[in-house]
C-alpha cells in the first residue's frame, strides 16, 4: 500500500495540475513496482511560500539571488 506525499508551494497549483500529479505518481508506482493503483495513496500538501527554503535561504531570497546572477 504505497503512500506518496507531494509538497508544493502555494503558488496557484490548479486542480488539473494536482490531478496530473496524482495520476503521474500512481502510474509511476504501477509501472516501476507493479503496485495496485486502487491501494496507492497520493497526498498533495501546499506549503506557504514563507515556510519553504532552498539552499539555506527562504525561497524568495533564493529566487532573488538567481535573478541577480
């Protein structure tokens, strides 16, 4: 019984995109591990942008550095 937890920032991920993520993750587990899609669980959690970090920085600061480079 696979459980997949996908976290994304809350930057406007649409219902359609979430459905695509659920289908894609499920299909991957079916294809690679021969798991039953009926018992494969996918949870999508949206995280506030200010609660997300990358490279040791809040994501907004990290992105600002990328645009300056």
